[in-house]
C-alpha cells in the first residue's frame, strides 16, 4: 500500500514537497469550500518533480466535459505526465446551489461526461449525441478538437462514488475509485460493487486504484487529536437538504443517524462550533487516523488488508508544520506495518 496526501490552498505546495521527499505516491487537490483544484495543481506541478498529481476531485457540475479534458491535458503537460483526473458529481444541493446544474439521473450524466472527456483527450474531434450532451448542437459547425493541448488518451480517470450504482459505474468506466468516510470494515462491501462494474468489462480489480480519503490528526491523545477533525466532518454532514445529502445518508448508514441530524441542524442554524462538537468520536475514529504512529499503524494494516492501493491522507491540523508532522508520523506508521 502506498501513501497519498490531499492538499489545501494555504499549505499545499510545502506539504506536497515534503510528501515527495518522504516518498508519497501522489498529491491530490480537492475543490469546493476553499479552492478550485486546477490552480493549486499548477502551483504544485511547478514546485515538484516526481510525486504523482491528481484532482481529488474536480466537481463534474462545475465544468463542461471539454473544459475538464482541456484542464487535465494542460496540468498533465505542465507536470511532465504525472497527472490523474479525479472526478465526482458532488452533493445534489451543491450541484444546484453552486452551479445551477440539475442532479437528475446522475449516473447517465456521469457516463456521458466521462465518454466526452476520454474522446477529447484522444485528440479526436468531439462529436457526441447523448441525452444530456450534444456536441456540437444541430446547426453548429464548430467542433471541439484539442489539437495543440491533446493529452494522453490513456490518462487515468478516478471517480468518487458512494452508492452501489455509482461504485459499479466507477468499476466499469474509471481507472480508480476515490472514497470518503471510508472505514476498513466498509471497504469490502464497496469493492464488491466496484468489482461488479469491472466484471461487466471483462476485468478484475488488478491495476484498479483504490484510494480512500482518510482524515489524519496526530498526537499522544487520540481524543485531543480528533479536535482538528471535527469541523471537517460537520461541514460535509451539514451540506444541503437532509433527504438529498449524500454525506448525511452515508453517516446514517454507518449507524450515526441521530448524530447526523443534530450536526445538520446545528450547522444549518449557523452554530458551526456546536455542529463540530456533535460529531461522535467513534465515527471519526472509524474513518480517520488519530493518535500516535503506534496507534495508527494497525489501522493502516487493516486498510491495506481490505484492498486499499493508495491511502489518501487529509491532514487537518491548522498549521503547515503540524500537517507536515502528520505526514511524517504516517510514514513512520507505514514502516511499522511493513515490518
């Protein structure tokens, strides 16, 4: 099992450089609350030379598929072929509220989107007639064609997914899966759905990237370490309407429905501190790495045994120095796992 790191805007370049020095496999950039992915990826590409780069994830509703392909090809070229494109449909209310894009039939929309991205990356003219995308529209002669910026036709694409049907789609169409709020115990169930999608294409899980996003906060006391993780969970669980929220639904499935309701209610009322306090330690501990290297190592081993190929760490300490320390502790923990 390899290690990856999810970056934030203020510390991303330095954290990526330290991750590269420590031998991490990939640096990923999420987007949403604080940053877009492409800008920070460009900065990191310019200041590193070996570590892989990925979007973790670019939000599908935010960009047309041709622009996503153009962005991916550009970042890949600037980084010397180190880029993998991570994509996700986001939460329904984010799709509608942030970007004005409907969320109906997300599987069909995602399937069409990925097909267009791959077509554009191949360097061929983009002609596509689908339910939600028709390029070019009738009566329009101009055809998208990434002649100068065409990237690798086989540029890896990872799909963020939670539900069974989306997990199957990731297995069918993508080269990897990015998970969220993922415990080792839940991974086996998720990968069964991924494997079902792979089987449709006559493939197994060999070569498929399994990359969960796992918050990490280090220190001698895991309960104290969890303080840096609380707001992260509360922000996601508090997003959108209760009946449409992917994250609220996931946490409820994990057995924390009443807590999810309280977190969401406090978050929507503007009580962000109260929402963070309402996140159960047990939920964070099940889906994060908290504490010392010695405490983290057995949990890492469980992730590896469950089928993770790259453990994507999200360091949530408030300072750059503390985030880098978390990377070092995780690297030490992995050496303990490997013996």
